[in-house]
């Protein structure tokens, strides 16, 4: 299992929201956006990423209650999705309970989502990416979040970042 960075948390926004911690070698988190995106490593296939997500998330006590094959639905409507386009949802109640108990309205952001998609790279070639909606950024939509909710969102985000980093490498 890959270890998370032991650096101090990054502070973000006017309210000094905590953000997730990244592992060495991962791009910095932009505290001004909800999206954290990683390119999938060369030689790692779409199927490798999907299997990695499943294996790693289960090992970290996340459930995967739903997947949305958006690209397949686009094809059924006669549209070209231009590569893979899908969303996988993940939930870990032991990490998210504090947020939901303190701020039930945060349910609009649940479950957490990780997208797998292809888009054109700088060479105009389709490249596979993995990205997520950051829980700590979403928590900024809550008025006066509790310290407990902030810490829970940071823990949840850190684990999701770990899952993404390992999945982009095809780890299990």
C-alpha cells in the first residue's frame, strides 16, 4: 500500500479549509478548484484502472455503489464520446459520517465520485485521465463547517487521492 505524504496539510480559501494530502510525485492540489486530475501512466490501460479502483477501494473499506458509463449512453444517442467517459462512485461511511451528522446538506455531494475519461493531450492524441471532485472543496459550500467535518473531509480526500494515485499506476 502506498503511503500518504507526511507533510503538513495545505490551507485553502478564505476560511482556511484543510485539503487532502498528496503522495510524493503527485501534482500539487489547486485549492481554487473542486477538480483534481491525474494522467494515467503510460502502459496502464483503461481496464487496469477500473480493476485497480475496485481492488484498492475495497481494501480501504470503500464501497462502489454505482458506475455511470456516460460514454456508452452517448453512443446510444448517436454521439461520439471521443474516448472513455465514465464516473465511479465511492462511499466510506466511517470517514464521511462526521460530515453528514454535522451537516446533512452535504449529502448532495455524496457519494464521492472518481471520473475516468480520455481527452486530447498536447500532441492531439487521446490520453486517459482519472479525476475527482474534492470533498474539502465541496465543504466550502457549507456555512460554518465544524472542525470535525473539516477533518473528516480532509481524511476522505486524502484516501481518495491515494486510491487515484495507485489506480493511475495500475496498482492493486
